[in-house]
C-alpha cells in the first residue's frame, strides 16, 4: 500500500489525518480512492496540488505510476519566476 | 573541494560559444516588444485610477471619442462578465486586474484605454476620459489589512485553509501550515533560542523593458498579438479568457523580451490592445511608461515574518517556529505558499511549525519574482540562524553543515530529498579564498543559504534537419537569459554536429506545440529535455535511413560524431550531410517533435558569502566582495549559468540595501521611477565571484538543475549578516538603508 | 499641426525627418528614422537604454527634443559596426556573454564607446562610474565590465 501524506492545509479535508495508506497503481486511481475516503478532497488535489512520488515532484501527473512501496506527498502548487 | 563531477566527455555541453541571438542584440537589430511598427498602426494609452480604493460611479468617454485622431475608447463594459459566465475565480481576478469593473483596488488600476493616430493624441484622449469615483478607505500593509474592522477589498473573501471556515469575510485569502514534531519539546532541548521579527517592503522585478503589446485584429474575430512575454502560450490563454474567445482565435508571437524575472508571466496590455484594434479596425500598439510599470505591474510582496529558533550547544537546530504574512496586492495569490515550503527547507529540523497568511491590500497585484516568496523568508530564517551561531560560538558554515539537508532528508515541505548539492555549496564557500580574505576596518562578513524547488511543467520542441545537414531547433520558450544557446548546445551534443550548424529559434503559438512559461528555472531543464527527446528521435530515424541505404539491420548502425557508422566497418560512414542530401530517397524530410510534462525536477541550493564595508558616519553600506556558490547540476552553458547567478545576487543586493515601494498615506506610490526606486548600478558593486557546483540531477539526461532563481534567495540575509559582523547591529527591516543603519547604531549607543 | 523639418547625420548618412516640436529624439529615431536600436526603459534619463552619441557626447535620447538635433551628428548602436565588421566592444560583449536579455546592450555599447574614446585605458572603477548611468537588471554588471576591459585591451593593441 502506498503511503500518502497530506500537507497541513489538506488535513481539514482528512479529518486531521496526516497520513493514510492507499492501494492504487496510478496517481489518478489514488485520487479516486482518496475521494472515496475523504469526499471533496479530489477536487482540491486536482486543482491545487502538485504531487511528489518518492521525492520526485510532478504537476498534473494523473497517470504516473504509484507502487506499493511509494511515498506520496501532495504539495501546494507554487509558481516560479 | 567543490564537487565538480568528472566531465563525461561532452563535446559541446559545458562550452562557452557565442549565443545564437547575440549578433542581433549587439547591433540593435533585435526586435523587442515596443519595436514593431505595422502599416496604419495606432498608438494606445491606458487610463488608470488615481485612487488606491474606490467605487467607479461612472465613466464618460464622449469627450475623448470626439477628439481628433481618436479611433477607439474602451472600458470594462467592453469585456465579458466572466463571473456571470461561471469562470474560475482565478480567471475572474485576471480579468478584473486587466481592466476594473465596479471597483478600483489600487492606484494605477486600469479603468479605460484609448487608441489614436499619434502618441500625443492618445495621451490627450486618455486625459479626457472622465471617471467619477466614490473613494473608499484603503489598506496598504498586512498589518492594516489584518486589523479588526479593516476595510475589505473583496466583500466575499472567506479565508481558505482554516477549519472551521470563518463566518466573516476578511482580507486574508488563505492560511498555510506546515508542522512536524513537538515544538515545546524542541525548544526545551535548546541551549540557545533567538526570536526576531522582520519586515520587508514590496520590490519590483525591475526589468528594463516596459510591458509592450501590438495587436492586429481581423473582422472575423481572429487577432495576432506581438508581445514581450515570458510565455506567449500562457498569454494567449489569459487573453482569450479575458476577451471571452477561444485561444485558437489568437496567434501570439513572442518578441525578444527585455527581462522579466517572473513579472512577465502575467498579462496586462494584451486583451486591451486586441479590443482596441477590433474597435478601430487597425493595429494598435500599447507600451507602458516606466511609472505605469511600477504603479500597476506586479512587485513581489511586502511581508511581516516572525521567526523563533533554538539550537543545542553542538549546533543542532532543535525547533523552529515561523509566522509569515505576505501582501498579495489587490487579488489573492501572494507567494506565501512557496515561502512556507522553502523557509526552512535547507535544514533537517525535527520540530517546527510554519504558518503563513496570504493577505490582500490596496497595492498592485503581486506577480512572480525570481524564487517567488522564498527570499523574504530566507532573510528572516538565515538572520536568526546567524545569530544563533554567534550565541553558541560556532562558525556560520559549520552550523549550516551540522543541519544541512542531504539526500534522504525528509524536506520540511514533505517528501524526501533526492540527491542534492547543498553541502557541496557550503564546502565550495569554505574552500574559496574569499572565505579567509582579510577584512578591513568597518568591514564585516556574512553568510547565508537558500533553497528553491525549480519547476518542470510542459514543453514542446521540433527539430528539423535542413537539406545541407544543419539543424533548426524550434521551441516555444521565450529566451530571456540565453536559453537558445543551451538548446543549441544540447542539440549539438545529441546530433553530433557543430554548435554553429544549429539554429535555435523561439516560434509563435501556431508553429510549435504548447510550452508553459519561461519561469521556475525550467527552460534548460524541461524544454531542454524536449529538445533532447526530439534529437534522439532524429538520430533513430537517421540510423534507420542508413540501415536502409546499406541494406543492413538497424542494430548494425551506430550514430557517432554526427555520422552513421557500420558496426563492423563494412560501409563507409554516412554523415548527417549525406543523409540529409538524400532524404527524399529514404523517406522524406527529416524532422521530429517531442512534447512532455517534465519530470525529474532538481532542487536548487545556493550559499553566498558577502563582505561589506559600512560607513559609521553616513550609514552607507558598500558590498566590497561577493561570492556565490550554486548547484547547477550540470552547467550546459556556463557563461549563462554564471549570468543567472550574478544577476540574482545583484537583484538581492538591491533588495537588501536600496529597493522599496514607498506609498503616501493616500496609497499613491511616491517613487515610481528609477531615480527614486534605486536598483544597483555598476558603480555600486564589485565583481560577483561564482563557484558553479555540479552535483548532477540524477533524473535528467544531462544532470541539469534549474539555475535561474535560487541565487536571489540568500543575498538579503548575507548582507544583513555582514552588516551585523561589521557593526554588531541586527537589521530586521528591508531595505537596510543608511538612515536605518544610523538609527540602529544610535540605539546601540543608548 | 505644422511639423519641424530636421536635418542630421545619423550613423554617417545625411538624414532628414519631420517631427512635432514635443517629440523626443528617441521617438523620432524610432518612429520617423526607423532605428529602433535605442530603447525606452524609463523616459526620464535614469536608465540609459536610449543612449546615443550626439556630436560625440553620450546623450539620453529620451531627454532631447528632436528639433534640438538639427545640424548634429548622431551615432546609434546601428552605426557602431563598420561595413559589417563589429566594433571591438560588440565582439567582446558577444564573446564575454555580457548580455542576457539584451535590452540595455545598445545603451551600454554607446556609453562604453564614449568612455574608450576619451580614455583608452580605464581602470575597473573608471569603467563602473562611466557606466553608472546605464541600468542592467540581468547580468549584475560583472561580465559587462570585463567585456569593456577586454575591448579596451584589444583597441590598445595588447
């Protein structure tokens, strides 16, 4: 099961949970699974988050693979100059 | 010793040839935003609010429309109501910032625009537009905006990120929070604790080229825009949204861009120019004056930041507490999110809380500025860390080494760091002669470090092989700092042909696939990766053509030094030139496209060493020696890596010592020109010494990390720490101007 | 409105144009003569991007009314190269990567030429002060100063 970590800003939507384990093979499926656990979080994750999978940061990475041993962090989107 | 990995035998990558666009730029031929002239072109002028916060009661354009030479006058009512169309809130903000509807939210906010035959006629007509305002109370700083009963910019703004959601509207758009461990326990373990409060003013990107746009609209709704932009695809999307049309109706050509630093990732003039051109039936040029650039385009945030940190005797940071409020200007969207993620990211800290607020106020909407959000937070954190090192008697490099994030460290913003080069930048400073250079009277030395993510995002590239075996590399990433050179160098390396045989160009929105903005230090990394991918497709194609020509299997063909070689030497080599000349016989023109959403973004670190001399009589600070060490991963184009490092440092020195927005009590900017908003000039500065550290990014084909931004993160703290070293005064308010230094010296004497 | 007839020599060529009395030399050069090498960065003489030589004196073209140059000789960046051969300053700016965005480059080249015309062997400090009226936001000036030093060496035949 992938370890999914939420930034403090997302924990309003997770009932305060900082971390959950989710079975998923891609980011998109992971988000679908999270939406089932925490209704409303999907939109937030799709719109306002980047995702780091095992330390590598992606934007809009719906089909990026996630493995059983993956550590996944949802991060706030930031803008470069 | 600074880590410079062994050169893996590159022929072109890492060399210093002349840049592809250089000749046009030293001979005056290069066409920048304001240089285009079209037949029948009109000159436009924008009408701006003189008030910081006011309701627009009426706009009377009849007098202006009746004036000689005036061909069009537009106001907010000439644009669609995006809110009524259900647009995303961020699009509505862009539209309202482009031209105000019910309210103006800052001095300089656009209320109307005119187009006329001559500049003088346009200026006169702009003055003749009569706007009646009901002046509203305003707020200029985070303190004013967050005060109880503060006047509201947006009546419906409910703070996001707070649970439960507040019931009442405020000027706080959102709250961010990062936390780990137990703060009380952490401070309990500390042998020294320092708590300080810092303030910084808005500062402007200060590009020398004012915003400019030319639009030529057709009666069928299509339009062509030429503009000075960091991202013409983004410009197309924003402009189409504001105009209420499909992006495909707009063709955007990126002119040469005279600096951006983040400030040209957003739109100001483009939709206005299109609408004026539609109304007038002629091309329209809109160019900002410098004072419009200051009054109405994005500075970065003014801030208030509180930092409390504790260390043990051996220099380990045991706890950090950071509170930050960032001005967003008129609409939500300060870079406080990135500030929260970067503030303590250089260090491995077990216990922390980082809390931040995005606060709207009646100043121009902030825009990205080089590592947006990070420099102010670093000023605060790196100043406190310097003080802690002094308190426990530890060398400032050693305390940073003792806490430095390394591969595998859980970054303060979440994930574990991959291979990073922070420690190597610290060591590069330590190993440099500047670190032990002798200091004179009234001189001091300061060190500070900084982190920035760098961005990846989407890029496209097309590579064409010309009939004589030369190549054209086409991307859609506007080149601000020499990226055409890095594209050409990587293409030369991949194709195995000379750099001089490659022409790298930036194409318009109809000629190449989508590219995100030139920003986030992403172009050499991401657009470069697209170029590398396209070149590799070309090489595959060339091998296949050689295999056909020789009638052998593909695996019998190798591509070496720009030519196809038979693995067993059974055939004389076929050069790219040979293959290009015969391309018609082997399948037609040789061309390849690559598009990607970049992966493998490499984190960037910089450590900087600054020596200053402060005149205790006048309070004037002079930087006398400066060294910047930055991890570039792999310097594709060392000349322009150094250029980014030096440029970032000098912008930071300006931020540290002299740059600031000054507003009067009515919210009117008092220093909207380079005379009073003082950016560093040549005589203010020494040479900026560079140590390029190369710890290759394992996820990139050449090991590239973005280099454009992190250089501006450490300078304010480096300068402040040096001033403290010279005079034993801790400066906590930017800029550290002579008058403030004299005040601090006086306070010290009391 | 009556326009003023101005006769000048621009980059070696006799050049005539008509202009409003209130038009700056910069706008006249750009709009009437078609030379867009000189840039407007501020319009108030603070940035130096519009630097041109008027009768061998470095001038902010944004601060001069166009009719004032009647009878004068003007050099802009477009006139620096000699029959296609680059001036040593242009060559050294290219080789030394002394430009990034390039908007300030025309002004720096003109100011640096004026310096080297009067002082062929300037110190670093003299170069820095001679160029203090030209703003560059990209480079931090380091490579610009070095390029001028190198051009001075070459022009002295060293």
